[in-house]
C-alpha cells in the first residue's frame, strides 16, 4: 500500500492547517501501530464538533490511511471532544487517540495556520495524543 505525503494531503485538502496535520499524524500513527493487512482492514471514526476547522482532521486521516469516504471505512461523529478511533479487523485491536487539551490552546495561541501545522508535525505522538491501544473485544 502506498500513502500520500503531508504535502500531498495539503494539495488534496486545499490549504495547510493544524487540524489537517492532526488527522495526518493520527492516521500515520494508526497505520504504524495497527499495521492493517489491506485497504479494507482498518476503520476510522473521527469524533469532533461537526464544523471546520475540526472536521479538517478527516481529510488528514483519509490521506494518511486507506480509510476513505468512498470505501465507507471512515465516519465523522458529532462530539464535544477531539478524538480519532481506529479499529483493525484482522488483529481485533482498537487505537484511540485523544488530542491533548493544551494542543488546542497552542494552535489558537500560534494563530498562523502554516506555523501551527508545522508545530503539530514536529511533536511526538505522545506529546500530541493521549493514546489507548487495546483488544477490541475487551
Ligand atoms: Zn482545513
């Protein structure tokens, strides 16, 4: 399987931004942790308020995983939180990534979209997300 680079994701989405970057980072982490076997093996659920810029996360996830609207293996769910869940069928594992509270504050403090996106891309997964990885049946 081949995936788009972050630059490709920016082209797909139409502009650079921190929420696109969050989605891209979440998808990349999910791919590395869950190691889906094929393009239908992983399913993503994006829990965000259903408004921009939060929903920009979905495009980042689509570009960094094989979870896409066209394949019906991605879903946007209206929520007050910012979290991205991935489910891998072959391993029956679930990865839940909750965007850390201070990240949102940092994004608004930085203000500039490009600078905020670069900031997101520079963080480690542990700095960016509270990470839970578990067997889906438990
Ligand atoms: Zn956007």
